C-alpha cells in the first residue's frame, strides 16, 4: 500500500447540532456543512482538513435508518497533548471512558464517549 490506510471517517449521530457543538468544543475546531442540501435523508458536518498535512479527515453524519452508537470502529483524533482535549469532554456533554494513559513509545491516548454515545480516542506523543 502506497498510502495511509484511512482515507475518510464518518461518525454517525442522532442530533447533528448537539454532536457538532460537542466536537467543536472538545477539539477546538469549526465544522462545516458538507453534501447536497437537497437530500434531506443525510446531513453531514465535516472536520477541517488540509491535504498537505498528515492524517485523514471525515464528518459527523445523520442518516435516516442509521442510529448513533453501537458500532465497532474507534477513531483517534490527533492532539498535541490529549490531556487538553480530554479536559473539555465533560463540559461539552460527554464522559471519559479512560483517562490519559501511556502506550509506550507510541505516546498517549484518552478514550471518551460523545453526546451520541459513540466512543472515540484522543492520541498525542506527549
């Protein structure tokens, strides 16, 4: 494979406004509307991206017939220090599943639950 294995991600949500506020608050970013506004069966808010930088981007998705939570994929958001974003989780309406912990030479991770009951990870090298 000549590229990173993850090219895009989607986090399915039940309340797009609530979930957008949560991730904007925790990650300190602004999400943008993505997709065809004429198709009301799917709504998306995309995370910021820069094709010149490392990593993949994705979106929050609200789709009829596909409820939030319960999936088996875990997304890790890259951070300078995951303790900073972890500290914002509860005030944004989420909860901490596992506080910042070492993963040896690969840095540190925190696990959290968002407002839609999806677990996600935060990863940093310090």
